C-alpha cells in the first residue's frame, strides 16, 4: 500500500483521502495478497 500511496503523491495527487485510497487498493488487489500484481490490473 505504501508504494501505491507514494505513486499517487508522485503523480501530483494532493489531499489524498487515505480511506478512499485504501479502499481502491483493496478493490484492485483481488487476491488480497497485499500487493497489486500485473494480472490484477490487466
């Protein structure tokens, strides 16, 4: 999750709502492994 959050910060996303960001991370992380895998986004 920390890399996901840092990526948003590097893209210039300001005022990140951490709850919404975590919710989106968990939506993408379909196997609930704690990482977003290539297969989960393609």
